[in-house]
């Protein structure tokens, strides 16, 4: 899964995710989140704050899942690229490179958040190059938490304005994705970021795009998990649409 955008701004989505993870024990050997687990992440010291919020609840449920023997892997996205080692320890998670290679039942699958594939979005690609620099991150994290929170809020507002002004949101570049697959000697890629879930086939190569999560509007819930089940020499794939079920209140009767 990817693009959950959890946090205080999405209380329904966050609570639903926590409930869903609580029911994963014994059902999954691994949970892989391909970026943007959180709407924003301005440093691991968020977890040191005395007030408990949605960030703490998410880390706690992932930690319980990992303690039960499930592998938890998390890639950094464009919203939470500052996830660090303290976050990983709290969740019992492994921070995954982007891209990384999953080998399952003889298949080689490239996993990525997907933002680095949007090469036509030149302003974003320039920003991405800057904010991934260790010196920039060191200087940003050295600021007080309140200052970082203000900067993050301003950046999100600017991003929303820029997206609203675009005729069409940027998409992953198919040729760039094909180059990634060639370098990895793979024919299958899974990524998120674009919020355009579908299967792209090109010259016997498959690129699967994950859904984002948004349960704040019960009338239009979005939440998916892509299940991979190894079989003898092949992998069974199933998209599970969780939106309608998870949009119900926790104490609602089952339908």
C-alpha cells in the first residue's frame, strides 16, 4: 500500500488504518508501505512530544504488528522523506531504499514510491534534489519543532495551490519506468504517488499503481491493499478495496 497520508488532519483515515493493522496479525507475513505513510513528517522528535496524537497511534500499531512476527517495511515518500532511524525503531520497521527489489516466488518486482518517475514535473524534481541532500536535512532538523511545523504547513499550502493551477497532475513517465525495470532485470513494478490506481502493460512489462487512502468523506471512501501471495513459480495478485468497510464507524454492525 502507499499514500495513506495519516496524521491529525485525517482522523478517520488514521483510525481506520490502526484498526485494519490490528486485524493483520496472522494474515500477513509482511506489510510494505511504499511511501507517504504520513501526510507530513518533520523529524523523528515528533515522537518525543508528551501529547499523544495520530503519529503515536500509527507507530504503536505497527510496532505491535512487528512484535508478532510480521515484517514491516516502509519507504520514504515525498511527504515523509524525513522518516529516520528513531521512527524505525519505534515501529520495529525497516526503512527501505527507493527503489528496492522484492524477490518473491521467482519474480523480481521493483518497488518505489513513484515520485522520482515524474520527471516531467521539473519544479518538483528540483525541489526533490534539494531536500534529499544531507546538509539541507541537517539544517532543517536543527530548527525548533514549532518552526518546522510552520514551514511544513506553508509548503503544503503552496503545493496545493500549484496543483490547483495545473491543467493535469503530473504522472509517472513510462519510458523512465521501463529504464528502471531494465536496470533491475525485472518486468514488474509497483508504485504509488500519483493516486491513479491501475495496471499498465507495456511490452510484457507490468507497472501497477497503488491507490491513495482517504476516508474523511464517508460518501467517497478510498483505501486499497495489494496482496501478493507466492505460489509454485508464480505470484497471485489481488487488489482489496477496503474503503466501504473501513469507512464505517468501529462499532457499526457488519454488512
